[in-house]
C-alpha cells in the first residue's frame, strides 16, 4: 500500500485551514490517506526568521485580501477571526492527546477547531475555548483540561514540531507526498497532478 500523505499545518493558518478542507478528498481520489500533523509556526519562525504575515508592511494587507479570495476560490467558508494570528498550543495539544487514542476522531476534532476559529470566530488559543469546542464534539471536558496541562502532552507536541523541522517543514500547509514537499494551499493542483502521474 502507498504511504499516507503527511499534512502539516498550524491552527492559526488560513491557508492551512483552506487546505484542510480539500486534502482528504484530493488524496482519496488517488487511493491515498492523509496523516494530519499540527505544528507551531512560532517555533518554526524562530529558525526561519519569519514573522506573521499580517504584521509585515505591504505584504500584510495583501495577505488579508488573499486569505478571503483563496477561500472563495476553493469554495470554503471563511472569515478573518477577530483575534489573528494566535498561538496554537491549546488546539495542538488537544489534537495530539486525542490522536494517541483515536486518530480518526482527532482529525474530526481538528476540523471542528479550524471551523470554530475561521468560521465561528472562536479564539481557540484560549484553552477553555478549545475545551468547549472539543466538548461539543463529544469529548470529556475534564479529561481534556487535564491533558492540556500534562507535561507528557506538551512534550508530544514539542517532539512533533521538532520532527517536522528536522524534515524541513517551514510553513502551513506543508504537504509531503512520498518524500516530495509542497508548501501552500496553492499547490493543491500540483499535488493532484503529482499523485495522478507519479511526478515529473
């Protein structure tokens, strides 16, 4: 069987959110599965010297316009959250805690958290908001609250981020297909063709 496609993303990334709405269906058309891997762009930017797009002169205004335009292009519900960008430790910890138990439910939780942030304008950087969204998805709020403060879960997130950086992941979304990296939601068409042709 073919290896799963690795989908790296940050919960604060509009382009990661857009790609999250498309990547599983795209992969399924080619008989592939997707492993979702949240990362923390803040840790990555310490290495790349990057900065959040909204704070960059000229580029920030373009980016805010392009987020909405790209979402419309892909037919994805979207609005720029009131708090943007945000630290994404809480949703990443929630994901990896659940992923240890049930990867399918973890992926559904990631989708719910993304929707809460980029459609419902819920600030999921706040642990209690992440817990509330998760509880609506059927998770035990008290167990998740404990998990978000569990050093083992914090270490699990750090290890995932470190492993991603070791592979060269530097943005969101960052999608790896059989060792071939693609950065950005605007690479989905290339990924589709790559999967269909075996590369070029």
